[in-house]
């Protein structure tokens, strides 16, 4: 018996696994458009005061992130600058908006 026949005879009782399913082209295009659209929407990093405590949040269109804080005014300004730099570098695709 050849090795191919031996392999076939040993795998007769086993179920075959379905081939891996891949994303269709449409899904890939939708994901690409979604990433570009989220990075093209005007985005701002805002700080605001509430009862003497300062908070920082990101606004993209009508969406906002959960406010970070409370901070002192100086800390909020530093975080605002840092978040602006990160958004300029990475975009807003990884931010969670409410």
C-alpha cells in the first residue's frame, strides 16, 4: 500500500474542516472607507471646567468621548496637547465615542 493510500485510509473516519472563510471585497472596502471617513471628520480636543475641576474630551462631529479627569488646569492643557499629537499621528479610529 502506498503512503497516499495509507493516509487516505487513516483519515476516512475523520470529518474534514471547511476551508477558511475570507472577507469579501465589499467588506474590505467598507472597512477602508470607514477608517478614512473617521479620520476626515473634523476632530477637536477640548478642556472644560466643572466646579473648579478640569476635564479633557475629544469631539468628532456630534460624538464625544467620555471626559477624562478631574485635573488641574495645567494638567488638562498638557493632556489636551498630548491627545492632539496622538490624533494627528494615529487618527481617531481607535477612540471610543459615546
